[in-house]
């Protein structure tokens, strides 16, 4: 693939131009991701590591901040739909958030043989973000 085209595709999946200190956006990503990876009532070490890596790399958070966000997401698990709506609002302004969320969820789900419950949550997210016409 030509390098300019590859760079363009790579840029599509970044959050570089967003306000990375936007705690609402951070929390929305965290709650939706956490809800997905714990749908089977199991959170593997690899899922937790990938959760941490995402927030460190894409939001520039420290280990302490990631840990606090993870703990917070676990308490807001019942608010999944609310935070999915927050992401939909952000997507209206920044469509690349949609791609990033799906990339992150895919990375999480492929970290181990995923359960039917995890896949059902993934499908709910997909349908919410990509409603059928």
C-alpha cells in the first residue's frame, strides 16, 4: 500500500485533535469498553492491559489515572446506554470516534475467545452507532 494512503488510514483511527482532557469523553469510552469486556462476568488480564494501553496511548493518562478511570467505569456499568449516547453525540461532531471505538472493542474482544454475551454487547453498540436504514 502506498505510504500516503497508509498514513491516511492510520490517521483515521486517532484521537489526536480531540480534547484529551475531556473527562466526559474518557468516561464514556471507559464505561462502554468496560461494559463490553465484563459482559461475561470475567475480565481477563489481557483485557485489563489493553484497556490501560488504550487510555495511556490515546488519552495520555498515567497508570494512576487509568486505574481510577477503570474503577469509575466499574461503578457506572448500569449507565451503559447513557454513555453510549454521549459517544453518539461526540460522533456527530467527530465521526472518527466511531471508528476508534470499534477498533478498540475489536482489539479487546480478540484478546481471548470471546463469549456470546460479549458479542451481544458489541452488536448492541454496532447497531446503536450504525443504525440500519
